[in-house]
């Protein structure tokens, strides 16, 4: 008899889908009342949605650690040793509208316009001293700012705060590139979102979104997420090292082979994989759907061939092409299951640290479903 066959709540756990467990606090509260599976898991408790929301916010660090604990338990139960993993990223909408974002260039124009409007309103106020009673009321001294001025002064203050944030962001980027941080200025198109300042404008499959770039590494046997992280970077070029480190930290194992699309390809990334003694299968360029790869040319590569050129040749061999072809069957279905099948398309929380905790919870619930499949199917 299977060791988990004695657990009375096994069917209920299978019914309590990640869409519910990681959903909004109000949705969870409703399920705790109406859904038998949720009532069993909660031992009949029915906390208020505010309590659920506060619990999630207060224990984000613990939820991130829970992902690691669940992952290691599943790997242990399945006696699974990491061999091949596939990497991929997907943009997920933030809890903020892209229409609440403003570019640095537009900030300068808006601030100038608002200051002109403030000056004009002040002139009007000075010219209307005889109407102070009507404007401010009999009980006021007339020193309070009118609503029009208050609104504009508040907007100016928020714009100045956003400008400072963009300027600091530009200085940090210049410093990372070895440039003088004091002389740099943000690009006119640099964006700042007033609802969630830590989110970024990114190009996704459905056009530009205000969101975050979620990253996962998936093993091929059970499609477990063995490493996950979230970044503000729009592209994946800089995500190989953090994601490999996340795999080792979260799963406690080092993969032997790494599959990734062209978004991850660079000399530095291929060098890192070689240094860590991991076999890389990383696309060097985009390939159109249905397009066949060119046959591998015979003869040795030049001695001064770059790592990218060597990888390109490697993926043209029969073995290399066959291994890389498995990538889309390993990692892409996982994003499909999370976003399409379970309906997770937007974060509920705001701020990078909170987003990382929320994404860890999403990946944890994905692995719990896979764990159930390992145990009972």
C-alpha cells in the first residue's frame, strides 16, 4: 500500500487547484465557505479575506522558502537527480496600468506646464482678493491653498520624485557599465509607473505590458519547476547566471545540461556554462516556425571561432538538434499550464520583493500538482 494512501485529504488536495490556492484573498475566502476541498484543508476555519491577504503579505519570505522545501521533497520522493533542464521566461502583467506610466521627457514637459499653471492661478488669486470670503470661506484666513493649487503642487512633487528615481536608475546602470555616474542623464523615453514604480514596460507576446519578467527552469521527467526567479530586465540575456544559481540554491542540485532559446545566448553565458561544467544547448538565433535548420557543414571550425559560432555548429549536428528540439516540449507547457489553464495572468501584489514571493507561491502550487501526479498516477 502506498504510504500516502492513508492520508484522508488526498482527493481534496487534488481538487484544491493552484488557481484557488494562489488566487485573490476574496476568492480564497469564498472557496473556504463553498468548496469541500478547501474546507477540509482549512480544518473548517473560515478566516476573513483581510486576514488571508495580511498573512500572505507578512509571510512572503516564508512562502519563498516553502517553494524550496516542497521542491526538495518532490525530488526526494521521486528519487530524481537533475540532469537536463530547460530555461524560459515570460512577461506577467503587474498590478498597474501602463497608462499610469510617464516618460522622463514627458515629466520635464509636464512639470514645466504645471508650474506655469500654478503661477497663473496665483496671479488670479492675487487679483481676486475682494472675493476671499467666497473662495476660502468666512472661517478661514485665506492662507490655505485653493484645491487647484494643491492638486498641481502634489502632482509636481510626485513628478519630481519620479525624476529622481529615473536619474538614480540611470546612474546605477552607468556604474554597472563602467561609466561616470555623475554625468549620465536618463533617456527621454525612460518610463516610471506611478502605481508600481518597480514594474517595467516590457514587450510580451500580446504587445507591450506593464509587468515583470518571470523566469523558470524545468526538468523534463515530471515538468517540475526546479528553479524560479523574477527580474525587472526586459530581456533574458542577463538571466542565465541568476537562474542557474537559483536552481542550485532551491533544488540543492546542479544540472548537467541546460537548454535555452536565443534570448539567453551570449559569449559570457556560454563561457559561464563551460566554466561550471554544464553542457549547453543554447540557440544562437531565432528560427521561424516550421523552418528547417541547415545541415551541418563538414570540416573543423577555425581555431579563433567564438563560443557562439561553436554553439551554432553544435546545434546543427543531429544530436545537438535533437536535444535542443526537446526544449519547447519541456518548459513552454509549464507557462501554458500556469497562465492559460489556471488563469494566472496578473500579479496581485506590488513591488519586486512581494512579486518574488507571489511568484514563488505560484510555482509551489504548480509543483504540488505534479507531486500529486507522481504519488497517485
